[in-house]
C-alpha cells in the first residue's frame, strides 16, 4: 500500500474488520449481503458482481440504461497527487473511461483532486453538491474530513461511495476497495513461500508494519499477515512468539504515517540489535525498498533474507526479479474504478446494488463511534516473477521497457518479459 494519511481514532488499538470477498477469499470475517437485484428491476445487468469487470471496460456499456434513468451529477474527489502517483496516472483516467463507457456525458460527472488538503476536499464536495450532485465518490484524506463530507452529503440527500478508504460515519455510505485483510494474507503466505524457496533455516522474523497510527487499512494488512504466519489476527504482536513451522518473531514495529525513511531507520536499529534476523515482512514496497537498501549496504546478497511488499511498484518489481523481494500485492486500479462507477450509477438511479457487487461490510473499530457500511471488496493478486508478465506488465501498470532497462534483458527474459 502506498503511503496513505488517515487520522487515528484510537492509536494502535484501532482495528478494522472487513468481510472477505466471497468463498474464494473466505476467512473468519463475516460477510453480509444486500438484496439481489436482477436485470428486470431498474435495469441492473443480470449477474453483476465484482468479477464482471476487466481491463477492456466493455462491461460498463451495460449501464447505459441506468445512466439514462438516473439523475444528478456524480462528483469524484481524489485525495492528493503526492502520496501516490496512482491517482493521477491511473485513477483519474480509469474513472473517466468507466464513466464514458457507461454512457455518461461530460456534464454528468466531475473529477477533482483535493491536493492533500482537508479543506479542499470538503470544498470540492460543497461545490459538487451546489452543481446538483446526487452521488459523491470520494477518497477521504482522513477520518475528520470523511465525517465532514458525510454530514454535508447527508444534509443534502446526497449518497456516498467511499473510494479506497472507508468512511464509518452515517448510514448511507458504500465502500469500494480491495479486500485489505486478504492483502495481508497474501503477504503472509508470500513470506512463507519465500522462506521455503530460499531455504531460510530457523526463520527469525522482523515485521515492519505500515502506518497503523494513521491508517486503519494498515491494521487490516497486519491482521492478515499475522493470521497466516502466527495464527493471530491482531497487531502488534509480542516479540518471542513462535509458530508450528519453527519461526520466531523478533519483533513487530510500525513505520508511523507510512514514512519509508523512518521505517528504514527502525530496521537498521533492529538489525543491529538482532543480527540473527533472516526473514522480514514489510507492508508495502516502499518499506521493503528501505529494508533492502540496508541489507545490501551490509553485504547481504540475493535470495538470503526475504522481504515482502504491496503496490507492485516499478522498484518493487525490480527487486523481485533481482531476488531481493519475494513478491508484491497488486491491486488493479481499473477494477476499482469500474466498481466505484458501477456502484455510483446504481444508487444514482435509486436502485439497490446486488449482493454480487456489494459482497461484504466494513466496520469501525470496537468502542469507536460509527456504523458498519456495505462494501464492495475486490480481490488482490500476489505478484512474483512467475506471473509478473501476465499481471502488471499485461495491464501496463508497469512499463516493461523501464523494468528491463533497470534489471537487464536476461532477468526479464527469465520471467518471460519482453521490453
């Protein structure tokens, strides 16, 4: 997960419980569903589910009837241009393509970016509502502005789709994102697979978790990988913990606010204090990069100490091909964009999304004000050298030319990648 800013509600005790994506991604999280709607009711495409979308965007044309019957502007507010380049490079153009393919005219939707400022995000919401928005799709910068936008929308009868990050305020908000617990589970399984493949004996594991002080998604990630590795879906875990496979937890620490440099310093200190560390878990590619640079500076070679990641960044894919990172979780933005536009289109037409689309719930932490919200949770993918060509390269999420220039044609050829 690339760096995300989200106000903490209760420090490290914050926890988010997400239902998982159907039977294929089942876990102990409880999933709830909405009433099934067929094509004969309100024009919702028959069989609509999270699996309906692909990189062609062709399924979006099935929503043209709903677009015609719906009323009002759909206002989209993305959070910033600095914490992640995805919002400029992928989200904005993919959302635009989804709207256009669904039959929206240029005057029916509007996409803004809050530039990392809470006041701007709220002002964008106010402007959209003044222009006649009936639905807002917004990625909240933090819980404060999320609640403010929800209150504003509720007071004007405007429905919400919270995009990528959840909003727990109110009772008329949908959540469109990837399954955050599943993301963590993929990281945990990826670490275990790598320990075996790299012949790591007596694994002494250090975990560098993400910004749990500011981002509830980071807690879900940690819950996921801790459940796989240690059998405990909580965070942080106490040093000294062991599992049935002979792993020992040296420690788990967070990188506050997802700051990679801080994470790197934390790992340097831990590796100095515990030179027996021979396996690591990192919550995203940025933190993995900080750890790998430190390991390389200390003379650690390829396929010696596993690292993990998330976001399938160019740097992360380079480390995977060079044997320093086990893999990375890929979350296809084009799926998330179509999912959000589909949800917005259905509720704009005053219809109820089918259970195949709204396949889960997201809930606020215990003892924290808020309400469970219906959620549409997509399925993430673990990317290694074995499937890199068929995932991030095929989707043009990563440039094959840039990747191969960095790692060399031999490494690319071994992974079946042609620049």
